[in-house]
C-alpha cells in the first residue's frame, strides 16, 4: 500500500497576508515586477517595461527599418480611404479621419507592446459614436457642437481605457465574450452595409436611425431620388474591391493587391469625378479638404452637464469595444510569432493615444483588423511601421489633402461595404451552433439586437445573456460521482468513464467550484440526491451507503454560508448513520474551516489528503464494524 501522508492543519494565515496574496493574484497575475528583483539597473528596466519604445529602439537597425518603411507605406495607402470613409460613417468632416491616422500612431509606437498592430479608426465604433451622440445633437442640425462632443467622447474613451490599464482591470473587457463580439460585429456590418445604400443610390434624404427596418424604409420611400449613374459606379467599384479580396484569398502573396485596392478606388474615383464633372450628374463628392496638420482641439472639449451623460456613455461603450477588438487582434498576430503582449499595457497605450487624439482633432482609434493584417503581411518588424504611416500621413495632410476632395461618396460607400463583408463571420456562427447552443444564442442576441433595435441595446442584451449564463454556471456548479479505473490510482467521473468502479458502502463525490451563498443550497440538495440515487440503484437495504467522501480539491474558496451547508449535510448524514469525509481541502478552504471550528466538529480524522487514503480508512472502518457485528452474532 502507498505511504499515507498527513493533512496540514497549520494555523490560518493573517488577514494582511491573505489580502496581499488576493490583490496580487487579481491585479498582477503575470507577476510583472519579477524581472526587476535581481537587476542592477532597475530604473532602466522599469522605464523599458512601462514605455516599450525604449525596449526595442536600442537594438533597432537599418535592416529592420527597410521592412517597416515598406509596411508603413502600404498601410498608409489603406489609411487614407478608410480614414475618409469611417469619418463619413461617424458623420464628422472627412479630414478628421485623416488627422486620426497622424497623431495616435505616434503615441502607440511609444507606449504599445505589439509589433504588428496598425492604429486607425474602425467602422463599428464610428457608427456607434454617430448613433449615440446623434440622438442628443443631430450632426446636420449643429455640426460644430456635434464634432466637439465627438472629441469629448474620445477623451472619455481615453480616460476610461487608461484607468483600466493602470488599475489592471482588464477583466472587465473579458465580459465581452467571443460570441458577443462575433454577433456584434456581424450585426454592425449588416446595418453599415445597408446605410451605404444612401451613397450607392445617391440619396439626399435619409434616416438618422440605424436599425434595419428604418434604413430599408428610408431607402425605398425615397425611390424618386435613386440615381442609376451612382449605382452603376458604386457596383463597379464594389465588384473590383471584392475581386481583389478573392485574389488575396486564393493567392496570399498578392495581399498587396487587396491592400492597394481602396486607394486605387479613391484615385480612380477622384479622376473620374474631376474630368466627368460628376456633381452635375448627381454623384456627390467629399468636398473641401484643407491642407495642414492637426489643429489643437483641447479647447473644444465640452463638459456641460446637459451633454455629459451622452459623451460619457459613448466614451465607455466605445472604449470597451475598441479594447476588446484591439487587444484580441494584437494577441492573435502575436501568437503567430510565438510572442506575447501585455493587455494592460495595450489598454494604457490605447487610452493615451485617444486622450492625446482628443486634444489634436482626432476621434476614437484602436487596432483595426484589416490594417493590422496588411501591416503583418507587408513584413513589419516593429511598431516603427506606425511611425512611418504617421510621417506619410503628415505629407498627405501638408501637400495632398485637397486632391482627395473630389472623392465620390459612392466610392467611399463601396469601400465600406467591401470591408464590412469580411466582418460577417457566418462560419463562426455555424461553429458556435454546432458546439454550444447557448454561445450561439448569445451571438444571435447581439446580432439581432444590433440589426433590428440599436447597437447599445444589442450589446447589452448579449452581455446580459452571457452574464446570466455565468450566474447559472455559478449557481449550479458541476458535481460528479467518482469511480476507480482498474489497475491504476485514477478516480474519474463514472458518467464519462463507465467502466470506473465504485466501492461497496462508499460514495465518492467531486465538487468542482467555489462554494458560497449562491450555490450552497444546490450543492447540499445535489449531494443528498446522489445518495438517494445510489441507494435506489442498489435495490437493497437503505443503509447501503455508510461513507460519503467529498473531494474538495477543485473548490478554491468557501464562505460561511457554504460552511453552514456542510454542517447541515453532516447532521443529515449522521441522522442516517452515515459518515462524511473531506478530501484535500485547499488552503483557503481549510483556513476558513479551522477558523469556523468546522474541523473540530467533523474531526481531523475525517479529513484526508487523497481519495486513496480516505478509501483505505473507510475500508478499515467497515471491516472493523463487520468484525464487531460478527462477534455480536456469535455471542448472541
């Protein structure tokens, strides 16, 4: 028989020690300061840790610069049409979209930890800003006030993101599950595509609402405004853009064709509009784009109480979505290179670039997937590619911006629609349906809520459903009956491994979650039901079970309500002449059981280090009782 080891009943740790440990595990699970402990130059290491730019710049060389310059120029060609297009989506002047690809990338290059992330504006947040702020101040009614509120919302986005990073509260972003993001992006893509029908058909009157029904009603109720010229040009551009995407998917080495396609669309559209006098044929153009780099906007931030609610709301919602999307994208590309990024550093970098952006006439920026993918495929080596993009954008703003004033709105609509098609991930939705119906329901709640009600309500519905599922898992934790695999010391779930064998008179149950007020009643009832089920299976006398073993190795913590439930289980079992044994309670559980005197109630001889030790003790007890009963029968 294997050697039996004793259970550690040492005194509980002090409150301050436990608090320090809990705070460390909650806020610093990656132990970021470990690298400084044995370092001579701690100040330099700390500077490199908090400002990643100083970590990679000392080893930077011309060979790396060659790759980063190529990648930076490539993503600039995508940033120009996307900047103009997404600014239009946010109902702000197109030049703001170009400004947003100049200053924020410089900030990210200093504070960001990802080598591959390319900074820029994104469609979902652009539309969400327009939808949220536009309800309070319609952009057509007062465009100046609307723009100032967009800057203010961007400022609040940056403050919220930076605070999350400094307080290491990235856990909040985790509440936006993969299913929620998939559904939200799909629903957003649908309504954005439908809204582009305004530009595609050359409509002058349109709805400010974003739901599918309102948008389709606006499109068909204004049929008299449809322009066939605009539709033909838009569909031609859309076919061209989709063909380049198809080419990229078939031959990944030709990724640059798809990356340059939006820029080609803008250039061709500008030339066509200029030489064909497109405005005379009902084809609308972007209009005035002034030369010059970002003017300061810190004086335009509006903190008046009547607008504060809407700007804070827009800032917080877009902050969470931008973080979830940006960090997920950065991690995805880092994994491809067997690298890691620090999510909290990314939050701080995103926050700082949005704070600085709000001071320099920029609106919300994050790490868009399309631009990051192009940056990665173009061979970027460091965040210097963002600096190169920023420099190229500065040249555009200083010398070339007016040339893009002839860009047809229908060309921008085609660019946006083409980008949105890639966000409708129906394959992922099908996979969710096959793997987990509840995950699929969460995805569809976001998709249908965004598409048919509004973006914020769709997001809240999905997050609410995800939280409800989490509460169900917490309130109804998994328990299972264990049996032994023959010729081994393994004790596994008898439902999963049906050949696992039990022991006469002994019931082994495994509890696999924290035990506290929300689930202790369920655990008590479930344990008693396991006992009833086991007795029913035996078809013999009701006292067939004499020992109930509870494996607590998966229970990380317990509260006083949970301990009270254990006391009640113990009383019920003793009334039925059964004995309860505890197996391997973890340190947090053991401390509370000692402090609450529960260990004294159940007895130290009823707590075991392993299932094997507990079974040996139970068998010895059963044999002893049987021997005593035999002696009693003989004497009788």
